[in-house]
């Protein structure tokens, strides 16, 4: 991960703004502890905090083209940079080995019409001195965070996290995923759309488990590009276990050398965290032994988790209950990972959204509604799981990569016939297609393990304690009057009220609060899915345990 701050449409002296931008950028240094850089021109300022993953020697940012008329600040990775570099080598003279420099080459060739050429995770700001124009872009899902704001003078800002804008901008919004802003147009436009976003285009498709497996292998292989030590997050659940097994398959060879040379760090390290005796610890150990990773089992106490929550909310910038429950152990695990010299990890985020893996999906009334719910979930990932994974890891200077959300893999997975993804009445377990695709590389008990949400899997006592603390600290009267204290996104539970109080201490503006979602949910559902079952509305709680009747006792699922 890296951190960027960009200021455009300057209404003040840029040199006078320079020190302020450096202070803003300093608030993001946890994201990029390796180096700092700044461009300060007459019409724009771009600051960058670098976490060096690819080309540590020469890839410092901001990046420039040869005559330094194009200036670029990027947070992210471009997985197909080698192919783009080869295609543009005749028209653009590269200055570094950075994967991100291909953005300058593509902009030089196509102006703003290139974002769908990129396969990666990114948020960037580019300034063109010759044209006096800027371009802001964000990846297809919003895996990388990006916010925008305006100060009292009308200067326009973009930054990787809210904390770099809070106190400086009078108006703050999230920059939308899958979108770009080209200053000559002056409006934000969506650059990513697919046929599978329409149920009518996928309802009659034939599903290929073989094609699905091959596509995920290729996604993991692409995302292993690294010039620094990397690892995998292995909770012992299906998604992280598959990701880890595939990473282990390719770890011995260096991806950046087309698998023709030995990897610089051929031993793959896996990491899990949980309370003593938690479900994840046992399952992760079984997978690690099976696939042969160097495994690290981190335990934490409930008190250690409670002590970290204030810092967690500062870093992840949300008061969403599920996100905070799950972010806290991930935040603590990231610190251990960083202490071991690991700078990048692969994670399993996105699989539950693509394949309908949450337990409430068993209640989907039909294939069309199932598919629409997967789309709703994918369109909100930037507010939940992607935000959690990115910011929890970036708090300690660790980059998280998400192969299930690889752009090319998603085109295969989301074109599967939705009825083949459905669980329940057809006798198939949730995520049956992906389980079937990879059952041969995992222990059977893991390949067919019931879904555990991360905040449940680390140990059930964790959530129970959080709920009890909120009950003790937030009175009924406080809840009754919550709409006066928090008129924007008024808390819907005592636990949310408790987190909102801490959030407001870090981010007091209403503008920051409005960037956070606050909706009713059961087991991570969208609000729309509550209508699937009458019991959902009265039992709305984000824990997976809130859905208890989808796997009847003694049920035998098809394998």
C-alpha cells in the first residue's frame, strides 16, 4: 500500500500550500513507510508515501515521464504491467521499473480512455502540465480507498484516507469505485461495466467448473508479482485456504521473471489469528500442514482486542459494527506480519460476494434475486470488506491483494449461471462450485467446512464481549436520544452507538460521518435481502450466528 494526497484547481499560492500538504501526507505515512515524495507545481501539488513492493530501487513517486510534463501519484499494483509495457515500449520511454508507470504510457497514448486496459488495484492522481489537466481514477471494485474534498478556498483534494482531509476540507466525499474524473470533462464517469451485471445475460449460461478453477489459478499467479517478501492470510476457511494453496503452488518461481528463475523468497509463510481454542486456529493449522506453508499461529486475548479498538477505528475510518469486529484481530495480526519483514499478503476477500457464500443466501427466493444480491454486495465492498482488509493491513505498512476480485477472474465467475451458485433446496452447500473446483487441493474437512465469518471464526467470545460492553456503556435513554447527538446515520444499535462515539472523537465532522454506511443487516446481508425471510427483520445482527436454521441438523450436502 501507499498513500497519496493531491490538490488541484489551486486558488492559493502552491508554495504556501506545500507545507500543509506535507502535513496531510504525513498522516498517511503508515501506508507507505519506505519513502516520501512531493511534486509542487504552479497548478497542482501531489504528495506520496511509498510502500515499495515492485522495483524498490527506482520506483519512487511521484512518477514522471521523460520530459517531466506528466506527474503521477499511485496507490496500488498493476498486475498486467509487463504486457502493457511491451505494447507501449515503442511510443513511451520508461524511466523506472515500476508497474505503475504504465499509467503514464497509456495516458500519453489514449488520454483518459485507458482505465479498462488495467488489471489491478489502484487509486491515482495524474497531472498533465502541458494540458493543465488532471485525471483521477479508482479501480473496478474500490479495493484501494480514495476520498475527495474541497477546502474553504475551493481547492480540490484527493487522498487515500479520510484522516488526510479531516480538518482541512469543509466538504468530503468518497471517490466512487470504477470511476474517473478528467478535469476537461469536469464530471465523474464510470469506466467499468460488464454484461453479467444484467441477470438476463447470464441466466441461460452453462457453468464450467474447470474454467473457473483455471481462472482463479491465473489470478493468484498474476498477483504474486513482488520484489519483497510476501505471505498469505490463512483463516482455515474455504476462500483463504484456496488462495493459500494456489500461492504455494507458484511460490517457488519468480513471477516477474516469467517463472524462469527461482523465487527470491521461495518459502511461503501463512498467518492466522484467533482467541485460544478458536475455530480458525485449528482449521488453519490443518490446511498449512496439508499444503506445506511455514505457518504462524497468533493468539490474542479479548482484553488485547478491546485495548486496540480505539486505534482500529482511527485507522479503518468507520463505525460499521461488522467491520470493526473483524478489523480488530486483522489489525493485530498485521502488526505481527510486519514485524517478520512481510510486506504483502494475499487474502480471500470477495469470494462470499461473488458466490453467495454468506449463510443468509440460503434464503434467496430464486436465481434472479440471488444474482442481484451478489451484485449489490459487490457494489458495496468498498465500504466493508475491502475497506477492512486494506486499512487494517495498511495501518502497519502491509499490502493486501485479493485474487477473487481480480478483474479477469470476476468475468469468469460472474458469468456462471446463478442457479448453479445457489445453495439449499438443491442439496448443495453454499459456494458449491468453488468448493468442487478446488476440493482436490484441500483437506476434505476444510473444502466442505461451513462458512464462518471472520469475526466469528476468531472466537465467539470476542463478539459476545463487544456486545456486552456496548450494553453496559450505552443506556436506553442514550439510544432514545441518539438522533439528536448523531443526526446523520443515527446509530441503530448500542454497539454501533459505542463505535460512533469513538469515531466522532477522531473525525468530528458530519462530512466524515456521512462517508460511512449505516444499514440494517443480518449475517452481512444488504438491507434488501432482509425481505427474504420474515425472521430476518426482527433478528438483524451482522454475526453469521444470526442465521442458524439454514443447515438443519444431520443435513448431508452433495459433494
